[in-house]
C-alpha cells in the first residue's frame, strides 16, 4: 500500500475553496480534510502556498497521430506536454491522417494512449467520413467505441441538411458536437482578421462573419433538435452574444476560449509574423473585451488550448502559405492566469472550474474534473506565485510554434498527478519521504 499526503494546500474543488490535506492511497483519494491528517506515510508533499486542483482538462488538442508523414507531435509527446502543463485529461481532435471516422480508429487511438499512461486521452471522432462533409459517420458506433464528442474540427460541416443529420445523431447518442465555426465561402484566401492591419499588410481577409454566421445557422438548425452544441476557439466578440442569446432561449449551447485569442490581437501579425497566424484569426481589443465579458458572466464556460503542433518549416514561410495555429499545453495555465486572474476577470475557483468540472460536464464525464473521496487521484498542484519565463526549448511538445516564447509569466503546475502517480513534478524541496 502506498500513501501520499498533500499537506496544507489551498484546495479548490468544484467551487469550494479552503486550506486542507488530501491523502492518496493506492492511486485513489482516500481522504480530503480541512484539518491536518496524521497518518503513517510514504511521502508527504508540502503544499503550503500552493493550490491543489482537480487535474486540468483540455477538450481541444491535436496530437497528429495517426499521420502519413513526418510527425509534428505524437500521442506520446503530446501526453508529456499535457502533463508538463498540469493536464490529466485531453480530448484529441480527429483531423489526423487517416481521419478518425471509424470505431476501429477510435479504439486504436485509445489503446495507443493507454500504453503511455500519464494522461487520460479521450478521442473525438469525425462528423462526416474523411471530414469531407459528404456522408455522415456512424455516430452511435463511434460513441460506443469511446469517442467523447463529434467534430470535423479544422473544417466546418457546411451543408445545412448534413449538419441537421449530424446534430440529430449527436442528440440521440447523447454526445456533444464541437463546431469549427468557419463559413468557407467567406474565407477564400483569408489568412488574418479583416481590417486595417490586414489591408496594410496586404494579406487575405477573414471576416468575423465567417464565425458568427455558422453559430447563427447552427443555433437555428439545433432549435428543434436540442443537441449539446459547442463552439470551438471563439475569436469574435459578436459570437459571444449569439451564444448568450441561445442560452437564454434554453438551448444547450456552450463555447470555449483559447489563450491566444485573449492575449494577442491582429497587430501581432505585424510584429510576430506567421507565429500569429491562427485559425480562426486573432481579432482586436474590442473582441477580447467581449470574450472576457462572456467568460465573466458565465456565457463561455470552458478554457481550452487548441494545441496545434507544426514543424517550424511550415511556419517559416510567407504569411499566406504558412500553417495556422500554435502549441499551447506546456504554457496555457500561466497564460490564462495572465489573461483572466491578473486582469481581474475571474478568481481562482471560477477559472479552475473552466479547466476542470465544466469541461468534464460537457463531455459527460462527471467522474473527472473534481476531487472525490474514492475517486482516482487526478490532481494538479499549482504554485500561483512562481515567476518563470516561457521557453519553447523547455517544452515537452516536440513542436516549438509558440508566439509566447520569452514571455515572463506567473503561476505554474509544479506537480501533475495522474491516477495517483506523478506524471510531472518540479517540487524541489517540498517532498519529504519517510522511508
Ligand atoms: Zn478548429
């Protein structure tokens, strides 16, 4: 029997916030107490000044396996990046090669992730075969084999009738649909936010309406269906109000933010070049304010990363040809602290709910995202006062496409515990072993 005590930490769990101890026995949470526990122990971790949170959940990552060519990331390196960033559960997107559109591919992704341990990997599966938007996949079978959500991420499901059919099957299978909100008719040649900076740089425009029109359409299509519908990586301020209205009308609609859309604007395309090329594109201060308002008032309930590894060779290209996206798992926590806590948008319990119990609820996994006696010990220990500098060379992700390289940030996961075992730790002198 192995016993580990997390001693004297600030336990933030599902809205509760108090100082206490957590005892882990054989991988499970044996006791949570707001008074000191005195057991005979193998290991004690001094958590004074630190936050003890349920393990972080990221519902939007790209691990690029299976892949036909050179891997920008593998499931294994993606898992290491997740553990390094404090995550114990991630949902992988199905835009791999081949795309995850059969039960066999779903099962294979789960088996592959299980080999490494260190993080729970829950794959999503395609809405349409090959993500081509032509034929709906067998959603019930994909869900039965372990798909946690349905999405063609990277592409929108464009056809209205197809979208309705997908939503109907998602509703029947009780699984969320995650939409990549991009009307392709309005983004032909588009590579950055439509506006002054874009006209000055001479790149193709990507209007806000590309995102907003899909949200409006899906809300309309879903009115009579009532599927759990989720907007990925929100970029436009106008999107927030559409979601707010649909929620007020009683629709089960949700949305996620990503760190880059809260910390950078289209000005970054001028200063950072292709490192600021995102899909959807970086917008403007006004959009950031509206997204933060949506986070503050509970319209947006989930913080994701859209961890998108690419080889540097695909970023070191002219802006219009470079790949979209950046990696996020290794540094997202600190970036959200900067965007939301340091800017007084949220307090710690509210922010951590958006990275733990809220995403768990969306993907119908109430056993994840909170600390429960008898439950698996998936725990993140955060030092909120640790100042550090983001360094892509220290990332566990194999990809280095990150515009935040060199940023000074505060707050870090100093330990990640998955199933009772440390998957990452930089605890220094906080560990005391008794034997
Ligand atoms: Zn996407």
